C-alpha cells in the first residue's frame, strides 16, 4: 500500500493467519511472494491478454498509481488491449491493495460505471 495506515491491525492479522498459519501455507506464500516480487514475472497478466483482447464488453480499468508490482503502465496497457475498455482511472497515492486503501473511491467509480 502507499499509505500503511490503510491496513488495520485486524486486516493484517487475518492475512497472516490465512497465509502463515501452518507449514504448507508458509511454503506456498513464500513461493508466491518470490514470484510477485520479481518485476519480470507478469506472466499471469500476459497469459490472459489474448482473451482480454477479445473481450468487447464495456470495461472500466481501475489502477493504483503507486502499485509496486504492476505500475500504471500496466493499467494503460490493459485499457489499450481490452476493446471494451472505456476508460482508465488511476488512483493517485495508492498502492497494490487499492480496494483496501481507497475503498470509498473504488466503490464510487464502480457504482458510477455500472449506473
């Protein structure tokens, strides 16, 4: 996150419990984090691009300006690659967990788009 105050102690405790509560979960989380923290590993997003390029339904792309894993250029790329993408909303001063960090803004954008 861009602003650590956005994550409550309760939320962090739930994340820790869900991902580190036993040996198997810790090993899985370690593998996942190693992949996520490697800036060259955008494989999942790249793997689904062909399908996204065929998705011609109205689409709103909401992206975090300060996402350490997938910078704003990824949001712009998806806006260009998805035929139905009507716009890209970059949330300033927001990190990877944008729905946790800016829930009101995220919800307002989704409500407006669906209306």
